[in-house]
């Protein structure tokens, strides 16, 4: 009786820790088993191509959520990078490519600095601060562009969005580099450690001499930086300045991070979890598509997965049905 | 005002004429007192007597409006808790002391992390910190909690023991404690008190705020009483009784003279 119970509780503990990963593996197995198309090279490349932009945003979002906040402005910031970068490239031609990249990054980092300043030093709630900048930035983009896209980005730049290296889409390679780099920063460096400390107990962190405001500021600049990278890749995919780009990406990124095991309360979460979360949502979207389900069902699926993941997390923390 | 403790040559900390107002509210009025070196000293008083304000001034959280503080014979004025800590004064709070999501070793090293490799990257040297934490805590604690466990999985008593041992391990000379056992049960309080005794045995000085007079009489060798922002007096614990301290706290006329 006792050993069986021990084995059972060990199994549930393992499932509790790795629930998302198990769900992801089961989902992939199901897709491979029930469709002939899912496992093909072309489809897997599609999944990578479609989820890299959200994935990069989600990497930055992981920092914000572990810190105990989040960043609603990243969708608008992605569009800002796309519009600023593409406009410079269109107007200046091929020489405008590096200028466009630098300009896009600079514009986005200014928004990130504004978020960080509002949250870290003025003490504005992250929801309010980033909802504000999200709306302001999107509005300014519409004012500046009259809400209409512009085309004519130099063809060479589409390599960034559509090209491949060793058969892997360049956006996926950039996502891989960003994820590895930021995973290292979050889990191995002192700065990442401080993000966890501030997310866990800001008052104790301040008492132990941590520069809490600086950590918060840096995290929001980083989140905007990730959105900038995504926006630059987007230029490479669309070859245009797109004011309506990345609408709602902030919520998809937050959903991916939460599904990946980082609760909104802060102090917890792993970069690897975020990556699994991104691809779990991505494979579900891809699966609906392969089964011929209307794309309108996709947000329904995302929402249900989000709720199920959080409910399962709470359930396994309470230790199952009995002690609920 | 010629209390024994104030004129004692062996005081680790001396304060003279401390005043602190919050707007129209007088929090501390001409407070002079001293903490004898190497002892556990109590600080008692009713709610609003100014105990926490005094501790915050000593630990650099607040600056007094006037007055001076001498620490180890040198005049000091700490502008922040970090400065006080660098000077050898550490504070242990009832709560807010540890980050619950971090492991024991990470809390012990919070703000003082060891890093390795290229200097700019600040890569954490977890192995060294885990190994050192074990040694540091063993100096003060008999049953060291699991170093790699999140603090939130420890009991309240274990957490407080870790917080106190952390203060001692970092070479503090004076440790201020604001109600360190207020939230703890009997057995856990005993474990915390054992660590406080261990600090004294190793030559550190402890100033402890407590509402629990039993505890004050159990662990301190002297006690300061504050009332409505004034330092009413100092008593050696061995030469007073709880009844006298209660009278001093509540403001009824004191029976005994100064020691």
C-alpha cells in the first residue's frame, strides 16, 4: 500500500513539474500518428517560421513575468520596429538597411526605457504603464503612416525573414540564438538571479542592497529589445512597413509564458518552459489548420489551453483531489 | 541620566540626544542610550513608544533630526541600510527578510553573490556559494536546513534561523532584531533563541525588540525601556523583575532607583 502510494505521488510530482512538456510530447505524438502531413519537413519548417516571432517576444516577456510584472506594449513595439525600420530602408535603399535596423532598435528601446522609468521609478502599475504605452505607440504609428502600409523594402533584406541556413529558416535561427542567450542570462548570471529575487520579494531584495529599480528598468528595456528584433524579422518577411502588424501578439506571448509554467505572481518560471509553451500553442494552431478547422477556432484553443495549464498547475500544487 | 550602561566603557554603540519627528508627531525625544558590547540587550515599550523608529535610525533606514551615534567609539551617521551593513550593523526583521522563491544559499548570498569567469558577465558561482553557505550556517545552527531547498518550503522558525545566521555569518558586530519570534510557536521560538545565544557566545552583540517579557527575561542581560519617545531607563535583567519593567513601560511611578 505505502510504496504504491509513494510511487503514485512521485509520478504526480513529476507530472506536476513537467506537465507542459508531457502535454507537448503527447500532442506531437498525436499529430504524427493521425496526420501524414504534420511530420513532413515542409510543415515543421512552417511551424518554426510561424512561431519564431512570437517566440522571441515571449523570451523577453519571460523576464517581465518572472520579475512579477508583464509588458502589454510589445505588440505595438514590434509594429514600431517594423514601421521605423522598413520606412528607413524604403527611403534610403540598400544603404538604409543598417540604418533601418539601428533606427528600429533605437525607437523600441526608447519605449522600453519609458516603460521601465514609469514602472521602476514612478511606481506605476505594469498593467497601466504598458497598456498606456501600447496604446500611445500604436496611435502614433497610425498618425505617422495614416494607417496604410508601405512597400519596397530592398529585396536583399528578405533573407532575414524568408531565407534559410542549413535548411532552417533564419527567423528560427535568430529565435534559437535569442533563447539560448537570454536563457543563459536568466539562469546563470547575477542579473537573472536578481530578476528572480525582485519577483520573489522586492522589499527583501532592496533591504539586501539590490538596486531594485535598475533591475526593473533593465527588464522592460530588454522586453522592448526582443520586440524590436521580432519587428525587424517581420520586415524581412513582409518587405513592408505594416502599421497593423503584431496586433495581439502581447497576449499570445503572455499566454505562452504562462503555459510554459511561469505564474503571473512572479519569481518563478524557466526559459525552457517558455519555449515549450510557444511551440505547444504553435502546434495546436498548426494542427487545427491541418485538420481543416477554421482559423477562427485558434484563439478559442489558445484560451482553453491557457486556462487548463493554470488550473492543472494549481491542482498539482494542492496535491491532487484529496487535499483540495 | 547616568545609567550604568550609558557610561559603561565597553559600549559597542552609544546614542546621544536623538530626536525624530514625523510632521507634528514626536517619535523620539532626546533619546540617549548605549548597548554594552557582547551582550543580548532588550528594547521594550508600548506600541508607539518609538522602538522601531530607534532601530531604523541605528540601521540607517531613517536619519534622526538631531543627535549623534557612536559605533565602536567612532561617530557614525548611516545614510542607508547598506552603509550600516558595511559598517557591521545588520537588521533581522519579523518578515520581509528572505525571498521565498530562492534557495537557502541564494538568500544567504543575496546581494553578495560570488561570480566567476569574465568580470563583465557576472556568471554565478553556485557551487562555491552552496559550499560556503553550509559552512556559514553551521557556525550558528545545529540542524542546518537543506541548502538547495526553496525558503518557502522551510518552516517559519527555520526561515528566521536562516535570516539570523545570515546576519551573523556576514561578519556583523551588532545585530538588531525587530520581534524575531512574534510569528513563531514555542519550539520554533526556542530554536531561534538558541541561535541568538550562539551569536553572543561568538562575541556578537544583539539588540532585540520584543513584546514578550518572558523572552526578555530568558535571553537578555539588560533591557532598555522606551515610553512615548523617551528612553525611560536601563535595567540589568538579573537585578530587576517583570513587574518593574511593566511599570516603566506603562508609566506608573518607578519603585527602584537606577542601578
